[in-house]
C-alpha cells in the first residue's frame, strides 16, 4: 500500500473518456474547448488524443474500453484557463448555458461528463 508521502509526488498524466457518441464528443471538445485532436486507429476503432495543458487527453469508443453505454459514475473534471471568457463564448454557440459565477463556469459534454472551469486569475 502506498503511503501518503508517496502520493505527494504523484502526477495525473492522462485522462481517457470512453464514449458511444464519438462524433459529437470530438466536435464538442474541438469547438468548445478549442482542442486539436490526432486520430489513431487501434483494433479497428478510432481513438482521438491531444494535449490539454500538460495532460494527455483522449476519447475512446466504449466497446474496446470495456465500458457500457449505460455506465454511470460520479466524477467531475476541474480545469483552469487563462481565457475563460473565450470558452464561455464558444459554449454559448453550442446552446450551453455557460454563465460565470465567481470566476467559474459549470458545463457538461454531450455524454454528460461535468466540467468545472475557472479562470487562472481567480
């Protein structure tokens, strides 16, 4: 078992989100978050990956990720951005009610993954 001191030096390096709705997810993260994905094919399935700050961020189809399309989990991603207003403007083009409250905005991607996004200046 890892000791708390061992975990103090741990770094999160990658997040993969499994989805049954790949086209909408790629479009959302490209248009709202401004990400540029590279496409890769593994075992005849398209995967998409890019950098999100220093983190590797990926979208993978449910089937090879062994995730049920009906799977529900409790999680929330937190992100800090230098230009929160630009993300809010892009989200509103998608019809998302993205209103900053105390320098933070809450929104969900097409699969319902929640994001709490704040400004670096906060």
